[in-house]
């Protein structure tokens, strides 16, 4: 029983914007949401990608909470687990990964058939689905472009959780298809050179890099602090 209890507590901590919307951390996520909205006045930032330079920096936690606060704003939101190598979104929201993005891309199911509702109003989840042998090829396929086009017709905001930039090419493949990209950096863990390299790779792939979320920054009041900075 102990491992299950620990896993449940960890999941609850990850979705703090849902479980404790009045907390200082939840307010920081709302600040990020506001800054995203104002970062491009002339262009509609409907399709957003969240990534990091390396693993374990908290990008999946950040994107899950961003999805919640966008949905709380009344927007119809789709969170897509586009990490086809080490997917985690289904764990965060307590659902199975039997069907998902790969199901849609391989034409084994439609978007409407495959998405899952959550207990957060307006928020739908599309897990990764079965892990394929060719993630980069799938993400750069015509089927992916068609999927994104359909998703933009159905949802106000689409958020893509992608693998770390320096680990594989998946994020670079997707970034030029997105309206904006956010880089998550873990304070005290991420190396400066790695973050710079990730930024260079994204820009070389024509990313619209909106800014950086500084994660795990300790303050006097909380152990986790999220900051959104315009590049």
C-alpha cells in the first residue's frame, strides 16, 4: 500500500493548479499563462510546445499545470503527450496509455475517439499511446500535420509535451509547426552550456521561443517557484 500512497501524493503535488488553485505556485502558473497571452499580440498562440534541455527538469509538471490553468480560464484545452519515448502525462492524470497520439497518427482511431476527458472542465488529454519504434519519423509525418490541423479546429489551446532537446531530435522536428515554444530550466540542475545549446538548436529549427520557465527555485515561502521570462 505504501508505494501506491506515495505515487498518489506525488501526482497530487504535480497538479497543484488543480488541487490548490489559491496557492502561490498556482498563481505563478496563472502569471505564466498571462505572459504567454501577451507575448504575441498580433499572432494567435494556439499551439504551444514545452520542452527542456535535459531530462528531469520538470517540463511535464509545468505543462500539466499550464493545461489546468488555461482550462480554468474557460478555454477548450488539449494536452498532448508528444514524448513518444518516455511518456508521463497518463501517470499525472491517472489514466491508461493504451490509446493515444500514436493511435491517431497510424489511423487506428480518430482524435475524438481517442481523447480522454478529465475532471477539470474544458481539459482533454491525449496520451502518447503505444511507444513506436520510429518516434521522430511519426512526429514529422504528414499524419502529424493533419492531426495538428484538426486539433486546432477543435480546441482553443493545444499543448505539446516533447522530449528534451539535447536527448533526441523530436522537439526540433515539432517546434517549427508550433506557434510558440517554452523552455523549462531546473534551477541548480540544468547546466548553462546545455541550456544555451538547447536554445541554439531550437532557434536553428525556426522556433518561436517565447521564454523560459525557471523551475525548482527555492524561496523563503515555497520550495518551488515558476518564473516566466521573455527572451
